C-alpha cells in the first residue's frame, strides 16, 4: 500500500477530533441520565469515554459546557426530525399518523425532557446558568412554534391555544412528565397522551 493511500485511509485531525467529541458526549449523556447533572463528574465522564480529564477539557471548558452541548444537539435533532415529518408527505392523515407515532415514543426514547428538568434546577442555583437557560428555552419555544404553525396549516386544523403558548406548554409538559417518571416510572399517564390531545390527534 502506497504512502498516499495510507494517508487517505488515516483519519484526519478534524475527523479524530469529531470522533472524540462524540464519544465524550455519548459518555456524558449516559452519566447525566444515570446520576443527574449534580451527581455527574468530569472524571467519570472522561473515564467512561476512555479518555483523561485533560482530553475532555480540550473539547469542553467545564461540566456546564458539555451539558449545554448535549441539550443543544438534542433540540436540533428533534426539530429536524419533526420537520421531516411534515415535509415528507402532503397527505394530512399521513402527517398526523407519523407525528403521533413519534410522539408516542418520547417518554421511552428521549433524555432531553429529563435534561430540561436538570437545567431548570441548576438555573435556580446559578445566575449565569439562568441567563443561558432563558435564552435556550426562548429559542427552543420559538423554533417549536414555527413547526406547530406549519403542522396545523398542513393538516388544516386550528390549534386549541395560540401557537406561542402551545409551544411553551408542550415543553413544560415534557419536562413535568420527565420529573414524575423519576418517582413514578409506572405511572398510568404518559406525556404522549397529553400531547396528542393538544395537537388534536387520536389517543393511541
């Protein structure tokens, strides 16, 4: 194998950096989900990913930075997913069905609502965290409101409350159920059922 071919096969510095960052984020997601923001340590996050704490600091300034990065990525991923739902089909019935199926899996699939609860708690303890929290929530509600407007237009329905209020309600509901599931994991009501009602979807 020639040196030129070996160089092409060898990951670039950018690719290596991205792979390391992903491993650290995956490790942090597991730690935060398991023991919460307050209980997670940078030592444990780095060790779980197979790196030193120094390597973690190369990518993230502190625990707050890696936590906010996780939340930001989760929000972006979810918004892209639900955006794809309303752009993949022009049939209102198909859109409603696909959205309902996605909603039904939120409680079991998503760590974002739980992280949202952690963010609310930490924001009360730290004023700098509070400012970041308020900006992030405002941005999330605005983006979700844009999706909701497009969704109701696509299915020919009228929201039960103004879009801005509905977006805030949905985010609050997801976080509220995430908190309840910590103490009542077998509770009879899911956030999916409540969201289906708010979006005028049939109860699964």
